[in-house]
C-alpha cells in the first residue's frame, strides 16, 4: 500500500478538521433549534431592569417572582414591615400587561368581599353575580394572615383550580392568574396563622431580610434622587399575556434526564423521614421543584435542567411545606438548615 505524501496527509487533516467543525456547527444549530428560548431570556432581563430602577438589593426576590409567574404558581412573601414586600410586588405586576388588583386583608373581611356576591337585580327579576376583586390576572393580598380562617379558606379553590363556584355556577379565572400574598412573621396579635393546606397552595414562600449597609445607602440615595416622582409611573409593561402563555407552553418541553427525577424524588422522600421534622413535603412539592427547575434553566437560555437548577428551587419550594419538631424549633433551627442537611446527604447525579 502506498503511503500518502505529506501534502496529501495535510489535506486529509484539514478535511477532517473541517468535517468536525461542520458537525459542531450542525450540533449547535440543532441545539439552538430544539426550544427557542432567546425571547424568553430577553423578556426576563427587561422585567428585572424595570423593577431594579426602583428596588435595590432584592435580586433573588425578583428572580423568584418571575420564576413563579412563568411556572404558573402563587407566591407567599414573608418579612418584617418596611422592606419593600408590597411595592416590589406592585412594580412586578406593572411590568406585565395584565389586570391587577390589591386586597388588604383585615379581621372583618368576609369571603364575599374577596370572591364576589349575588345581588338581586330588578331589571332582570333575579339574582346577578357581581365579581369580587379576586377576578384579576395578578392579585396582591396584603397581610394575608390578618383575615380569619373562613376568608382564607375562600382562596382554596381559586388558587388550586383557578376557578370559583358560587350558587352552583363555576366561574373561571382569566389566564394568567397569580396570587402574591404578604405576611409579617413578627406581629402575632390579631393574626390567623395559615394552615398547612393553605400554605401548600403557594408555589414559593420567599423570606425577606433587611438590606445590607451598602444596599441601604443606595436605597436612601435613590429615594432622594427620585424626589416626588410616582414610582409606579416609571415602570413600563414589557411582557404581554400572549407571549407569557407562549413561554409557559415552551417550558413544558424543557428536557429533564431520568436521573434528575430520581434526585428530586430522593430529596423530597428524605423530608418525610428526617428526625428533625414532624411533617415532610408532599408529591405536590416534587412537581413544584420539577416545574420551577425547568424555569431556572430556561431563563439562563438552556432547554435542559441541571442539578443546580433543582437546588435553586428547593428552599423556596420546601420551606413552608415542612415542619420542624418542637425541640428543634426551640433550639432556633430553621427549615432551611434541614434542607441543607438533606441536600448534602443526597448524591448529586453526574
């Protein structure tokens, strides 16, 4: 057999390299075409940019609000007064071109004040249903734990099934539908703690803390520079309903490998037998972790889930679904501490 000359060998090498480069381009092209996520990623950047004109140092909070919206979930925000729980939620709602309503929960609030009521109409010679403020796309409920259990329970059906049933008639909520609720963990007088069944309706529970010293300096400076400008007037809607619903459909196709299903299931299963917990997470929590990890991956421009995406979902999904034993609670342990223990004990899939 004749050996190739150096010139022919060099030519073959170039052809081989060109072939590999072509395969890489085809592979990259195929990857880009699997799920088009560029517009979704840009929309998320625009929403964050709008809110960050006003809000300083709440990047994680804003991220979780966006993830919850894309995952079709509700959010419970817990924090002391004055750390921008309500204003951030209002600004977030303003970036979406949808309807918005705000409800201030009080001890004398009745279910009909939330859902609506039937009123007799002389013109129609019969009762007519007048929709309550819950009939909106994004509903902000301030101080949700100030209303009694009767009013809180009125939210069960609408948060889970996005519909309400009144006088035998079912009324569906217009999509998208998202409840953003706030509560103060410090003041207990005149409040009614949310039962576990109600808490489980929330996709995320976001715990907010005070800003750092540098962030607080920026807050003061920013407030001074805005002078008397209305903060809401500075925010523009950058995402419409049509695009939002389109992005939600795309997210259902994000790729999840079999071993990641096992990873999620193992973590949730560990919460049910951990010695520091008297209540573990339900299968609803497993599904919530799956759905939100897809969103965390997608907003980074990836159409597949990684273990890091799952880890980002764990604390906000689980912290209100697990209950510490009284002994550990008295010792000052937090649910986040137990979640960290469980994550460290479960092998990360490779």
